[in-house]
C-alpha cells in the first residue's frame, strides 16, 4: 500500500496494533499457540524507534492484518461474547499506557533497555522466543510495578508455562507501544464511541488494501 494514510487510517492502524496484541494474548493464554508472523511483527514494533511512517513500525500494513480484522470485528460488535477478554485487554492496555506515559523516568528506563536488547531482535527468525524473554524482563521490572495491572485469564497449564508467560508480557509491552502510538496519532477513548463507524471503515479499507497488494 503506497498511498499516504489519512489521519483516521493512522489511528486505525495503531489501534489495530493494540487489538492484535490483545488477540494473541488471549490465544496464548487459552491454547498456548500463536501466529508466528504476527507475533514477530508486534514484537518488532518495540524496536522501531524512528520509523518514517506508522506502517513502518509494523513492517508494513500487512504486519497488523490480524489486528485489523479483529478491530473490525470489535467495532462491528461481532461475536461479542467470544471477544469479551480481547476487549478487556484492549481497554486495559489503553488505560495502562496513560499511567506509563505519566512516568518519564520509567519510560526512559524502558527505552534504554529496549535499545540494549535491540541487537537480539535484528534477526528474528527462530529467535523470537529469546527476544520475548528479554522483553518480558523489562515489563516485569517496570510496568508490572504500576498500581493497575492487566489480569490475563486462560488455561493454568498454558499460563504457568514460562515461555508463554514471557510471550504474554512481551506482547503486552508491544500493545502499550501501539497504544502510545495511537494517542500520538490523535486517538482518544471518546473517539472509540463517537468515531466508531469511521474507525471501522478505515480498518476494513486497510485490510482490503492488503489483499489487493
């Protein structure tokens, strides 16, 4: 997709980054599985400190196709019961991002540690688990200390697996990154209500554009 994105499309893309993380957290916690290509795109976004455009944060719009599809379903109120936990994670990350952004010292620590971890992330193939382990440690030492914590529910078997726990924490940090990006693009929680249809149309249009490439 080469055309420049509109303001609402940029917001939809960043919000799709949050929705993608929420969907994968739900999947990992309940089944212990995840789509590797979207896990890599979401984790990769943590190391795109100076991307020239928002799509570049995810390695292109296709990097958040899972998120765009899930965002469309959420905004259209499709399968509401099935998406209950996903919605909870989305709003949890949007809320936690606001707390995180008010703590400049913590933000600096996270940025510094991500930069230190970046060399591990330069070659993802076959090593995303190792990167998730490092990012998980960053999340545990910083955001997990905040008063508000996102409660992840699922299968005890999968949640107690150390590798899955690392993936979930790393994903949550990636979701916070997308939530921050969403606010940078002009996103606000009230827009989820008053611009719901515009966001839905933008997310659907972006997803269709991937299929045409």
